[in-house]
């Protein structure tokens, strides 16, 4: 539960930061974020944001294109985020993006992971 709240809060913070930085509306900020997610190194981040926004904002990777109901089941975003963060642990070039877009959720992920070991 806490992990999911942190994911959503981190995205809201990132969205607000983008709006402030560029002096744009939410819709324009979402377009800017979407353009920034086109880099394949951000596919995990793109996937998570696709889920958080229910397919509204995405980049290189997204599940909502092949299955519009993919994100509907409870906890789906959290499970995918955990999987994407875990995968990025083995890809040093991508882990920095998890920490950039989801700083608090990433800290929570690391805390949860330590609890499993």
C-alpha cells in the first residue's frame, strides 16, 4: 500500500515539477513527459507511468496498447513497478531513471528488497 502511494505521489511531484519548470498546463506537461520517455532506457519508467495514468502518459513501453484492461486489477501497478525496479537493478544505465522519476518509491523498493533477503 505504501509503495503504491509513493509511486503515485512521486509521479504527481514529477508532473508538478515539469509544469513549474516549463510554465505549462498539466496537459502540456504530460506531453513533455511522454516525449522524454521515448528513450528505450526508460522503458520501465514508461511502463509504470502508463499504469499510473491508466494509459494516458507513456513512452517507449506500455501495456495499455495491447490490453486496455491491463492495469485494472488491484495492485497491478505496484507489481509491475516492483518488477521493473528489480530488473533495473541489473541494468546500471536504467536504475538512475527509477530514482529520478520515483525517488521515494525507489527508496521504499530498496527497503522492501532488504526485507526479502
